[in-house]
């Protein structure tokens, strides 16, 4: 069990130490379980906050960690999201903020949250610290890592680890929601036509 001076901290789900060293992890959001507590609770609708820049994320950071000093840096690689590394109180998190109108693409942030919780549960994803459904914000612990080169992925020491992660994923309990690539294409076409795209 990991410990912290933070009164709302709890240990990560069992088995997580296989993937990430033990440390201080915040519990998942109150959205997911009555038995866990989150570091912040939101009780009403909020005005949408523009989040394309580090400066634009400042309002979100203030809502998530009110009155606390935080260092914010942008993370690259997002297609439909804006991702930021947030360092606060000696811990590091990833704040994932959905891009504008991503609902038009059929992206369901609640399903993404459920998938993130399942990945944490089975030990293949970072601990989920919070989820703000009204904004589509997901907060997870930051994992300091690096991309894996193709040659390394093919190595006898890496392939079994990848296979084990896939086995865990495909043998885990189902998450709500369904992704059907053929239906998505049809939905994209209908959405494009409805918005005058030809």
C-alpha cells in the first residue's frame, strides 16, 4: 500500500506495481465508486473553457487544484484532445481536455473515462485521478516514458509483455459503449452532409 500526507490519497488498484513503481496515487473520481474519493468534486454545470494553449488551461487547473501552485506544460501528440502535464504538490498528472466539437466525431468522453478506469483496474493504464463529465476533462497520473522503437517491440524481452497486456485487456470485463468502425463511417458521412460538407 502506498502512503501520502495528502488526506484524500489512496493506494492504486492491486497489481499496478507490476507496471509502475509504487507511489502516491489519488483515488478515482466519485463518478466511479462510492467507496473511493477524489481530490476534487464538481456539483454543477460549468461554462466551457477554451483549452488550446497552456494559458487557456489555467482556468481548468484552478478549478481542479484551487489555490495551489501548479506548473503546466503542453504535451504533443493529441489529435482530438489538448493534453497537459500538470505538476502540483510534488506529483505529476496529465490533464486531457477534449477539443471543440469532438462530439461530432462520435467521441463519448464518459466511455473513454470508463475505459481508462478499466485499464487502471487491470494494470495497463495510469491511475485515474478525476473526471469532469460536464467538460470532458480526464486527469490521470503522469507516467514518464518514451516511445518504443519497432526493433525493440520485436525483441524477445518486449513481445511477451505486449502479449500479456493485450491478454489482460481482452479478458477484462467489458466497458459500456461500442465502437463499430463501419457505423462510424456512416455516421461521419451523415454528420458531414448535415453540416453542408460535400
